[in-house]
């Protein structure tokens, strides 16, 4: 196979998001801030733009927005595919892969063993190390280091635990088909001892993949930490296909105890809407967090695609973008803990851009108002709505009169939705033309939205990021209009600020 060449103009290549130059990518892997740069590794097919030949691609960024692609970091071979995993900076050289003066980066990845291996059919955890800051990697001769004889044991996320129980490495990984997160500890990243397991719980409509576990201060109070367990699953998301759920609770160095479990064991499909979701849209999957992010920030990035149609999205020569990087925090809302998310680095301030279109306040009544001077294909739009008598109100982005992506709020139903049925190209897969919704309540009588629009995506952060909806779209280049609408009555748009890149 050779890398695909463009068959259509590359009009969907994102301006604000990472996509590989001319190959396929899926899950983010090995996220770490090291040597002054953010390193983004990812599931990559180095020679094609569909899934296969899984290896770790590599990109770096100083600002989480402009990424530089590097050569493949860890390549598959005839014995193993390199599935998802994480990287830690082994500052005290516990692994002995480095020296006292040169501490190694250690990648912990899943070996998906192939026919050429004596472990054929097994998924087990393996190590590779880098002594040059993450650019070149050497596989550990003693791989795999953790083998349960399982065909579905994968996606290790390793972090340093420093707490009441001691100081050691902790790995969270999944037994995917058992809907189970398994936790292990190690002193040297090579010998692993089982600590505990978690699950099944809440959403179990598909395999559990790509877990993460990290502490966060509650409402910014460093004396009050709670732990967040992220579990991606596929399918079984709230709007079908791939999605990420999370649990909030405590971790004592051995066991994670959830305070947000709604259903133990296999899920009750009727309760899907009660679980906590990282994102309610179709296209935010395999999200995990960066190690060693500066200032203790917890930064996450997701694969902006869905296994339902991932291999068929109409981009070329590359396929699949990453989401924007999000900073997550824990907030108490009406007595309940919730994850809040915002874009980690404001692309407008990084680009030095001021809003190019603003609106003070506008009443809309049973109409669609196209905003003159607001058109664009890469935008950030911040606005608030106060409901009047309208059953539904919202905005349309990437519109041209017939085409458009509708972001709507229905206050009586307490929901927000993204309707991409007329968003542009949709017929490449039967599941793509969709309306995807999330529960959303007014706060102090109004709704606040931050919407990031790019050449092939819309990311909606509602109510300070308590609810997010991320969707791929494939509009024509001439669909650039922005409109506000209210149907069946009135609504008021508070201040609207729009920043435009193109
Ligand atoms: C999630 C996933 C992981 C696996 C990788 C293979 O999207 O299925 O569980 O490690 O992709 O590419």
C-alpha cells in the first residue's frame, strides 16, 4: 500500500485542529508535556488513510493549536500492532531505561499480537523508551510486561500516585468486553501487581476502551480533591456509536469508589441520559488527559470521529481530526459534581484576533435572521439566549439558505441539539445524517454557548462547558452564513461576539 493521494480538493482540512498530513489517525496516545512542548502521539496508519498497521504517529505543539507532524514514533511490525497507551516521564529512572543524569520517557502501550508472534491473539501491555525527548523510541526487550492471557486487555494509562498509600506507578486499563477497568501498581514500570477492578457500571452498551483516572480540585479548592474515572465505550453512547462516560469518586491508592454510579452491572438502556458524558455529540472519542501539563492543568483531547462511520468520512488524503484541547475542572451545580470543560488555549488570543462581529442584544420572533457581516468558515461564536415564548431557538452555522448546521435549544424539553441532516455531505454513511441532543437547563434564566466552527466540525460548549456537543460536518466551501432563529414565538439574544479566522 502507498499513502493515498488526494482525489478531491482538501477543503475539509481543519484550520484549528490537528490532522495528519496524508494518513489515518484515531485515538490520542502518550499525551505529555515535556521539554517545553506538548507531545501528541496517536493511533496512526503510516501508509494509508483507513484503519490498519497501527503505529504511534507523533506531533508536537507549543500552544496546543499549531502542531508539527514528526516521523512515526513507534511502528508496528510482523509480530504486533501498537495499540493505544500512555507516556510517563520517569524522572527518577525507576525503569533503569535511562541513567541518573538522563531520565527516560517511557511509553506503555498495548501489543496487539499478530500471527507472527508466539503471543498471537493476545493483547498485553508493553514498554518502549526514549532518551531524546520523545522523538525516537526503543522497544523493551522484555515485552510484554503485563499479560493476562486476554484477547481484550488494552489501553493502559499510567500515572504517578503520591498519596496516603505511598508513591508508585498506577496503571488503569480495560478488559474491554467485560466492561471492566483494571488497576495495577508498579515500582519500576516492569513488574505489575493487581490492585482492584471497577465495573460493569452505568453505560455498557459497547466495549470499554481508553480509560483515564485523575484527581481534580472541587470548585478550585486544592484541599478538596475528587477523582475522575474516564471510560470510553463503543458503541453505546448517548446519541449512538462511540462516546466517553465518566465517574466521580475517590481513589485510595488501591480502589476507585464511584459516587456517581446509577446502575451497577449491565446498563438499563432507559437510563442512558442519566449517566455523565464527556461529550454528547457523535464525534468525541477515546479522550484522555495529558501527563505533566504545566500549572497542574488537566488537559484532554479526543479523537473527533465515531467508529460508526470513521473509515468513510469524505476527507482526503488524511482521515480524522483531533478535537480542540480542553481543560477540565469539577464544579458543584445544584449540589451535584459535574465536569466543566473549556478550550484550553483560546485560539483567538493566540492568533491575536479581536471579534470581527458583535451584536448587543436582539429580539427574534418566529424568524430566521441571517447576520450580515458574520459569514465565515472558521469561527468562534460566543452568545447568550434568554427564552421568550419560542418553543425552540438557536443558531445556524455554515449555512447558505438550504445547507446549514442547526444548534437549537428547546427550553420546555430541557435540551440542546445539533442537527446536521442538512450540514453538507452526509450520504457517505447511513448513520451520519443525525440530530444529536443533550439535556440542558437554563442557569439564572438563560443559556450561554461558545461554539467553535472549523472546516469539518462544530464543537458546542454550553453553560460554561457543563454540556458539550462535538460533531463532524462536511459543508460546501460556500456555506459560510451565520443566522439566529426562533420558532413558534420569541427569544432574546444577549451579547454575541464572533471571531473569524476565514
Ligand atoms: C479505541 C481503540 C482502542 C485500541 C485502538 C486500536 O478507538 O479501539 O481500544 O487500542 O483503538 O486502534
